[in-house]
C-alpha cells in the first residue's frame, strides 16, 4: 500500500559531514497513524547507489567471492577481512556497466552476461543507499586477469573460489556475515537448478 508523501514534511536539513559521503541531520514533521503530528530528528547517510554480483560456475558448482578489509567491522571487533560477493559504487554508470567493471577489477572475470535479479535498501533506517543485485554464469575461460582490485585505490582483494554448498554453510558458521552476500548465496541455493 502506497503511503501519501503528505504525511511527512522536511522542516530542516543540516549537513554534518561531507567527506567520502554526505551525512545530514533532518528535522521532520511526521503524521502518525492516529493523525498526530510528531516532530522527529533523524540522520541520513547519503551513500550513492551500488551494485553486487554473484559469479557462479555451474560446471564446477562454485561461486567466486572476494575477501577484503572493512573498517566498520574492525571497529565493532568482528573479523574485518570479510568474505563478500564482488560489489562497488555505480560512479555515474548504469548498474550493469558498474558491476561488469567491478567484477573485472576485483576478480579478473570478464562477464559474458549479467542478469539483474532485484534491488534493495540494505539499511533504510539511516542509509539512502540502493544496491542492485546481479548474477552471472562463468567458467574458467572467463578469468582473463588476476583481479585483486585497483592499486591506485589501495585495494587489497583476495579472490576465492568456493563450492556453493560450502559457501552456504559458511553463513551458518558465521564465516560469511555480509548481508548482500548472504542474500545472493541464498538466492543461488534456491535457484541452482535454473542456473545449470
């Protein structure tokens, strides 16, 4: 059910930080279900759109994942070298163009196809980021470069080839705890027969 925009009125916006991404503080008037107006203060991180992709090799029944350092995870005290699907910001590209670029940079795989699956807001309570999810079927001939990320961006990315069932188990054991990766691996397990 669509909610009318008239229930929300932005009263003010203040930029708190404008570094890597802009962080804003908002005052808004929100009309609740009972018709009462509430004055709320919220902060929004204006993260740009991104894309991610599951690279699946049906002949070997494996997925290509990457491992890289994540500062926010480190600060929380969790294992900061996270296992993830290839992903990146759109950088003004169409989502498919962006994910083709990111897959090559991170894994060295040239994509023959990139099938759009869905998009989502991973953390809509405070982050404006939209992530576009893709899948691509690959085989060993598609790996045309080493991958590992861009040296000029100081990326240090390890490329992993993991059997799909093992990757799914890694969610249960806590070795994989990145949301976009969990979503794509679960999608792959549910749709494996359609991918072969």
